């Protein structure tokens, strides 16, 4: 993603924090914000991944990236992500709740601890990060934007995805509730729901035959799965001023896969 010459970058002067920013879609989102002029913090559980991601972003021309080792499944870590970002940059404008837990778990095999992990990371993590951000923004009379990364699984269950689907459905409901409660106080909340994305995991599933690539492509009207930039563009749109009058929406990015 690049900015037109002669124009100020879209997110110049803004501060964005991306959870799950050490790899995959989160890294792509963080890199895009940096290219668009934002100062960026990334949070994740692996210090090594975060350091690698920060180096990639900085090498691509972005400013120094603030890496925060944290687990969004732990409420104190969620508070710390927001507090540390504000302390580092003396500002925070955008929160991207991207960190997620995914595993194929048939419901008959779902142990309580596994079910709780889905909810802790995919639902309570975004809630606790968003509450911390909203408290700071509303009390300080700052405007802000939150984008939650959901999934088409939230509205379309699949075998083995029951816990993941339930967690993403809950996240989408939570998105609408956050928007309803915080919009009048200057905090916009929306979500993006990707279909299949060409991540390393999906490409490996194609290679091994765990996913039928030919059948999937036939089922998608656009004829392809998303690449990271398809999701990035949707996230940055919802986070930016062009989406200033959009509240509580879930933008599906799936090439028509959910039809």
C-alpha cells in the first residue's frame, strides 16, 4: 500500500496498536499502517516473532515499531498493551483486535479448558483491550477507532469449527454493542470478517490436501481466496476518516464465499 505523491499519508500523526501483530494478517496490517504514516505498536506472545516483525516493518521504511510481549487471553496484559502504547507515544488513536485462537475441535471432544481458551482470546481479549482504550479515550475526550478482526465462521459454521465460530459470532455481537455504547463519546467500533486468506497455514492445507483447493475456488464467485492486502485495505478503511459515519458494522471480505 502506498500513498499518492504530494499527499500527506492517510494516518500521519496517528498511533495504532495491532494485537497479534507478529505474523500473518496482523503483521500485514501493522506494516500498512506504518507505510501510511502511523506510529505503530504490535502485541503478541512471542518476543522473537515480534522482533522479527518490527524489523521487517522498519526495514520497509516505517518508523521504529514498539513491540509489546503480551497474551490477550490475560486481562492484565490487555490493560498493559494499551497503557504501554499510550506511555510510549503519549497518544492512541486506533486499536486493531486481531489476535485470535484457532483450532479444529469437534464439539464432542471440546474440553472445558479448550472452550474457555477460545472465549478468553477471541472474545474477552478484544473486550478487555477495547475497554482499556475506550476508558482512556472517553475520559480524555479523544476520538478513536476500533476494528475487530472476525471471520465468516461467525455466521457460517463448519465441521470442527464450532468453538471458533461461536467465539467469532460473539465478537461480532460485541462489536455492535461497543459501537452502540461508545459512538456518542467519539469511539467508533466496526469489524472485518475475512473468508479464507492465503496465509501459510491455508496454503499448507492446500498442499497436504486437508483443504480441497479446486473445490474451494469453484465455490468462490471471485475465483480466488483473499490475500493479506484484501483484508488490510478493509481494516484501514474502517479505521480511517473515510469511514467516519460507519458504526457497528461487520464488513465481510470473502470474494462472495459466503453466498
